[in-house]
C-alpha cells in the first residue's frame, strides 16, 4: 500500500515538466528529512529492548543496529511516516494570495 504525500499547489503535468521535477525533488527531500529524524528515535527504542548478551559485545553490532534503524526509518517515511514530511511540504508551498481587489 502506497500513501501519497499531501498535494502541492503546482500540479505536476506533462505540460510543466520542471514543476513536476521540483515537486518530486521536494517530496523526496521531505521523506529523507523525516527518516533522518526518525532514525535516532528508532535506534534508542531498539537499544531499550535489546538484551545485554554476548552478541551486543561483538564488534560491529552497533553499526548493524544503526543500519537497521535507518532502513526502518526510511521505509516508514516512504509510506507516509508520522506526518513530518507533509508538514515540510506544506511549508514549501508558495503562499496563497487572494484575488480580491
């Protein structure tokens, strides 16, 4: 199931490929930013539930745990995340100006 991010004010159409490219670039940046924020949260959560065994003393364990947390954060953000990407995209939209004069 794919969840799309909030609609942008510039409709990405074939008639406006530059706008479509900018929208896709902004969406990717917003998802990457959300994943960046989620990674330490997920890593701390995983450390909380990890047992203190011999496996945790093996060299490279923390690196693999960090990579797993990054992968999970990117997957969560790619499927809609927790709403941070939508807030970033909303902030990137140009302000709406009323046409009343």
